């Protein structure tokens, strides 16, 4: 294999000791094109990003990677290098979020990728490659969540909306998107002292201490929210549902507090609250294209730049540890060529 086909990649591998105990770990490696999986489109990757799931994969935690060895990274942004798919040509700038990346197919934390053309989205005019990576799965999910609220009939006139996990990737972009649409956004965070100014800068009009939502509460509570974007799950989501106005809509995409949902049916049957699930990974192409179209028109890119930091490939491990420890905020882009 020629040297020109070699590229750097963060590879997750799994080992099994004599007792059958499995351990997963990730390392920066040099691999070549022979390592790539089948796919119609080969991409020169420029950027990936660090989402919560990337934190899990890079720190050797189970639950994301399901085939080994596998290149990590649930996002990629790059340029088509070769294509056997008539929809894509050499030189096309493309985005891929989820769709099995870093789960069953090699992901974006590498200088090259070979994927199916089925879930690729063209980089929208006006968004740079680094900004598309800053949006990444987190921002795409935030957009899907906002679209979910809109479909649920939540308008800026309906009342206040809540974003939980607000300083995180999904939360930060959701605050920006909702505030720009004219919603009164309250942001729930565990870091009011440290990041209150940051969240107000993104457009939050009030901050909610997440501790007020994280302990079990009554099945129905005072009505506070016309809608909510939740990335936290568990007791927090149960309390948010219990505080949602009659006819309101809540979207659920995450499990930062936990995967459980210790709620009752009361908000649904007595207040006609709707709970909408968001799954970015398997979102069909038309939904992806709609969300990226909306991101191109709705997202304030200067605020996006403000909430983004760009790091080189080998710094992805520290960023992964940071996202699991809850010490990073906003979005972290990985420049895979640096
Ligand atoms: N369904 C999907 O398609 C989809 C897509 C993307 C992400 N997700 C999920 O959504 C969640 C957020 O992802 P992300 O990439 O935005 O991660 P992130 O950047 O780590 O954000 C998560 C935020 O949740 C808050 N948080 C963390 N631990 C908490 C706890 N124990 N109790 C309450 N709040 C807590 C923190 O916000 P504060 O510091 O402000 O409190 C943290 O910044 C993850 O669970 C992720 O797996 C799902």
C-alpha cells in the first residue's frame, strides 16, 4: 500500500483478557485505505467534533461503538474525493452526522472516510466547513428539537420555553436558535456562576439552577413552560413535563442525568402535554436536509463561533474526558489535519 493512502485516525479497539473481561480503548493511529469499510463515497475529512457520545467512545466507555476496531467520531465535514454515487461528485463539500458513524461504521475522527452517499448533506451556502462541524450532531439535534416544538404548535407567543443542559452542545445551540426566533428562553444549567454570562450572551433571558429540577417532584406542578428542549432525561425531564403548560410540547433527545423517566401520565392526560422523541442518528435524508436548510438561515454564525473552540486531532482525548466530566461548554471542533 503506497504511503499516499496512509492517514491518521482515532481508532477504538476492544480486547478480552484470559477471564473473558472485555476492555475498550482508543488511540491515535496511522492506518491506510485498506482499513476503510465499503462505501460509495470517499471523503477527505477536514473536521469532526466532540459530542457526548464521542466522549464515551474515546474514553473507552461502552454503548456507542459496536464493531471493533472502529474509527471514532459521529460527525464529519469534508470534500468528496471519489464517488460511485451519481448524487455526489469529486470536490463536493459534504456533512455527515450520525448514520452509524462510530457505531457500526468508521467515523470522522480521521483524515479520510468512506461512506454511503445516502445520508450525506451538501454543505449549505454561507456555512464554512468549520462552522458545519461546530454545528455537528449537537446543533443538528438542537435544530430537530426546535422543529419538533414548532410542529407541536409552540410559538414565541405561546409563552416561555425551557432548555435543559443549556451549557452543553445541544443546549447551547438550542438557546441560540430559539432566542433568534423570538422565544423567551430560560436556560437550566448547573453552572450559573461560571457560565451565566455565556448563556445570557447566547440569548437566555433567565437562568434556572438545574438542582431545582433534578430531585423528584410532584406529578403535576405549577405551569411554567409552553415548551422545552430537554437533553438531560431522568428526573429532570419528569419535572419539566410536570411544569409544562396545558397543550405544551417537550422534546427529549438526551440522557445527561440518566436514561430513566420517573414520570406519571398526569401531564399527558390532564394537561394534554406532548412528548416528542428526537433521534438524529437515524433521521431520514429529507429531515436532515430540512434541518440543515433551517440552520443555514436561522443560526447566528457569530454566536456559533463564540460558543466554539477548535482543537487538533490529538487533543480530542482531553476534550472527550472534559465532556464526560462536564467541564467543557458549547461545541468543540476537531481539526483532523492539525
Ligand atoms: N437523540 C439524539 O439524536 C442525540 C443527539 C445529540 C446528543 N444526544 C444526547 O444529548 C445529551 C447532550 O449531548 P451533548 O453533546 O450536548 O453533551 P454535553 O455537551 O455534555 O451537554 C450535556 C449537558 O447536560 C448537563 N448535564 C450533565 N450532567 C448532568 C446531570 N447529571 N444532571 C443534569 N444535567 C446534566 C450539562 O449542562 P449544564 O452544565 O448547563 O448543567 C452538560 O453540559 C447527551 O445525553 C447525548 O447523548 C442525543
